[in-house]
C-alpha cells in the first residue's frame, strides 16, 4: 500500500500513530483552525434559588424512595 493510500485510510492511521502525527503536522486544515479558549459548562449560568434546590431534593428523594422492583411486573410483557 502506498504512503498516500495509508494517509487517506483512517483505519490504517489508527494502527500507525507515527503516521498520524506526521499527517497532522502536514494538514493545512488543522493549521487553519482558529484557537480559542473554551470554558467548562459544569456551572449553571443562572444561580438556583432555594425553591429550585428544594424541588430538586424532593424529586431525588421521591425517586430514591420508589420501589422499582415492586412496579416491574406492570412493565413486563407476558
């Protein structure tokens, strides 16, 4: 298989990490990407109120208290 064919085949690239790095270094598309800092999305943008936190806690408690095994028979197909 020629080098050009290897560079175009993603499965062969997975088997040869050196070739992947070389291909990435030669890629004009990767060089043309603009770089910018991404911020994590793990914090809510809108702060939660006490009522919202209480509602979430009540919902979680209701789910935890529910007996799923007892209700499983109604979901099973005969």
